């Protein structure tokens, strides 16, 4: 295998394996940059139909000039002829190997698993790493060379291998997690900022599968620096870390601060850093406000108009008249889809709207004595292809102190009061026919029947071809077949458009662009295809499970009987087992443990057989997969805090007592817990948009599917 990967010249393969074929093939009808296909019989190189073959193809001397012979191209392929299929899953320090029959998907027990290093060959296998159990599963060590390993399976003389790229060992991963908050989020100059924070170490254990949180007892002190919105230092200091891994401090914002906006606090603890932000603003109550309202609540479309009423008034109440106002109106095309029909295309611009510039106009006037001004927008010019537009209107007025204030109002200009949508069931189709779905609906997504539809299919590439079909909408999406037979090209582009016209002349049109092609049986073999992959379905009886519960997971597939592997992932593969399905549905029971919190990912891969053609004369394998996330609620890391004031209603300049109760997730009161209590004016929190994060989401973040690693030899096999 190492020789195969390192050598590039055909002469270097002379002593590689046993030569079984040395033949010159005459290629007919050869043209420049055109692929041709011919068959090579591999039977002499196989034993009982299985084996590994290296094929090297080079051009002959007659097809090359003497000057270019040294740079002749060499095509080399390692071909596996096997009935064994391999699936390899990453479990960090080990690999889980699932061996199945390539054709039927049946698990293969008693198969030997080898971890082949680069310096070894198939003739000198190392010691057996593992043997598959009755379910075809074995665990092999995840050790290799240069970050990759060759996983080899052997059963009764049939040998197959799969190269697997090892993921980085995450067992030693450790990071510092910070939970920091302030008391208000929004401050004036000269005001005091109170900051509270917690620091924890988060690391992975049990072969990198589960996260653990612990205190860093070596951390005694944290440095911090406060910077304004432009990065200038306004304060710095050090703060002690207590036995709870917590710290708190306060500082005063300088009165002379010039750069208002988003300020930041930068923390440094040994090799870890963290930043927290807050706002510094000067509060000034607005003297005047503006408002924009449409006089009629209606659908706005072409050949119609809308009247907007703009009003100016004092913030404290009362109209503010005779003010100069500036209206700005802009329009830009958008991709609009009615509710519930996102899979359909309702846009005529198949190339997108990225090259269409936004149009805008500016109008100046003055409010009347009541502070009102009316703006009438007329959309009388219907474009050649009506598009849905986003209309943005803004009114800017200037108060008596010379300070401007503004109000914005947005609405949609619809292409029609009815929309026609089109959905091709495939983006690419072989031959001249394609099924599409059509629907007519209102902008709210209500499907409208009995509307005439003109369906046009126009070939973009030469030779040009156009076909028109008249249809009638129904109360559900209708299916139509676009027929473009008679094409002799290898690849064509076709524009399919659907159009509806109202009695008032308004119309709507949507278009899609699809690629079609006809495969020539003389050049490309009709058996040249990949193993099909389908989606199975996996559901749970509920969304959130408690630790100690038993979850019922239902797996559903349309291809059965089949064999499958059920996998549980956290930050790596936790466990796996195979199973059989004799019916379309199967229930798998999963016991929920503490380590699964806050969530665990489940996956299944099913292998079955289906008919290869409509005549049902030949079977082929088919792979189905499904994934599911289960949320797990843990009581171990949860504290419930109840805050009750002695008096719910207080007068200014009075005091009261606050009673705080801390309980764990089981409802048992907790002694000696550290409590941080903040009392803030609610109006300030609303103005700042203040939101206190959940520390559990910081220290125990949700796991993601992206951490799953899997390789399958079926991805590389061609039928």
C-alpha cells in the first residue's frame, strides 16, 4: 500500500504484486478532452470473485511524441473487489468497526480486524486487533501513522480495507469558562458599576466523551482592565478569587469620559482571558416624537396606492405643528414566500436580486398646524416582470431646538394578490421529463383553486425549444410533468416558468432553472452509480427527559427487513450496538444517566436492499440514516433560588428585608451557599435591554452534531 501511494511511474510497479494482465487496448473514436469507456476483465486477478487489484494505465509510444514521453500521464487505481463493507466510528482513543455484507447489509460475525500500518502489506498482517461479535461490531485501537490508520477486515479469504483519518485526542482538553455579569448593563458617567463573576475549569474525561466542571484551586487573583468604546483605558485593578471560584468588584465611571457607547472589561487569569461589555450613555429625554401610520390596512400591490400619515408631537403630549419634514422612500426587491410554502419558488428572477440596486426618492415639506403630514404613494407603473418589493419610508423632522428626530415605517409591495409557486422535484434530471409541483395562493399562504396557470418550459441552450401547457389550480398543489424529449445533447439548461393573470391585468410569474441531460449508452456504462442513501426517521416520546428515566426511541424506515447500528454521541461515541428490523418501525430503549446532560445525540444507520430497476429483476443495497437530539434535565448542577421581599410595595426612601431561599434540584435546602443580590430600577433594565444569562448554559453548553466522525466504505463503492 505504501509503494502504491509513493510511486508514480509505471516502471516502478514491476515488482509490485503478481502481474496478471499486460495488454494494449485499442481505443476507437478518441477525441480530445472527451472521456471514453472500455471494459477490463479482472477475473484472472481474483480468487472466488474477490481480491485486491492494482491497475496502471499509460499511453503507448504511438500516441505520444518522443519529446513528451517523459511527461506522459499515468493513471493508477487500487481496486477492491469484495463482499465486505466497513463502517468506522470515532470513539477518541478507539475505533468502533461495523462489518456487514456489502450486498445484503447482514452483520458479519467472526471477522478479523487489523490495524494496518504503512510499513506493512497485506501479505504480512500484524496480530489481530479484534474480532467482530455476533452483531458484526468490534473495537480496534485508534493508532496510526501520520494521523491516519488503515482498518482492515478479513473473513474467509475476503479482505477489505478503509483508510480513516484520526481525530485529535480530546481527552486532555481543558479550558477556563467564565460567567460574568454587571448589575445594570447601562450607566451614566460618574455612576458606579458592580461586577460579579465565576470561574471554572471545564475538561473532558472518560475518553473525551463527557464534560466535567471543577474549581481551579490554584487561581487566587484576577487582573482586569476597563476600556471605553474606542479602547482607551479608564480603570484597572486586581480582584481576589474566593473559595467558590467567585469574585466581585466595583468601580466608578469617570465624569470626564469622552467616548460613550459600548465599553469593555478585559480579564486575565493565568493563561486564560475573557471580555465583558456594558454601555455608557448620557440620558436625555426626547423633546419630540414622530409617528407614521397607514390610513388603510390593506394589501398593497401594483396598480394601487397607499396614504401614510406622519405626525409630530411633544414627548409629554400635545401636537407640534409647522415643522419642516423630510420623507425618504426606498424600494428593493426581495425573495418572498407565503407562509407554509417555503419549498416553492415564487420569484421570477432566477439569478437572484443581488445585481438590482435599491431605488430611493426624497421629498421635503412641512407639517400642518396639527403636526400632521400626509404622503400618498402610487404604484401605477407595472414592470415587465413584477417583483415583490420591500418599501421603506422614513420621516425626519427638526424640533424647535434644532435636533432632528425620525420615524420609519416598512411594508411590502406585492406583485399580485395571488401568487403562483413552482417546485421541481429534482434539480437535475436524466432524459427529457421532470415532475414539478404548482400552487396558487394568497400572500398569507391560503391556497386558491380554479385559477388558470400557463406553464412554459424554454430551453436556454441550443437548439432552442419551447413548450406551453395550460393548467387549472386546485385546493392542493398540483403535479405536472415537463416534457423535453427529443434532445440529443449531453447537458441542457431549461427555464420553467409559471404565470397567472388577473382580470384587472395584474399578473404574477415565477421561474426556476434546471439542468437536464441524456446519457449515451455508447460512452457511459448504465451501471455506473453510487449506492443510494435515504433518510430514515427517529423520534422520541417527548423532548426533555429526566435523569433516571428510560427513553423510548422509535426508528422508522420504508426499507425493511434491514440491519442497523444505533449510536449514542456526546463529545464522541459513547456506545453503539446493532439491531434488526423486520417491520417498518422499531422501538429502542435508552436509560438516561447523569452524564448525558444537557443533551445527547443519537444516530442510526440502516442497511437494506431494494430493487435496482422498475422491472424488479435485480437487487442493490441501500443505506438509510437518521439523527435525533435528546435534551436531558439534570438536578445535580441546578440550584433554585427564591427571593421574597418582606414588603411588596414600598414608598421612596424606605427599607425592607429580603428573604432568600436556596434549594438544590431535588428541592432540599442548601446551607452555606454564596448569594449575589442586586436591586435595580426595572426601567433601566428595560432601556438597556438587560438579560441575565443562565450560568448552566455557559458551564454546560449544548453539544453539537458536528463532533461526530464516521467513514464508510460504501461511500467509495460504485455499482
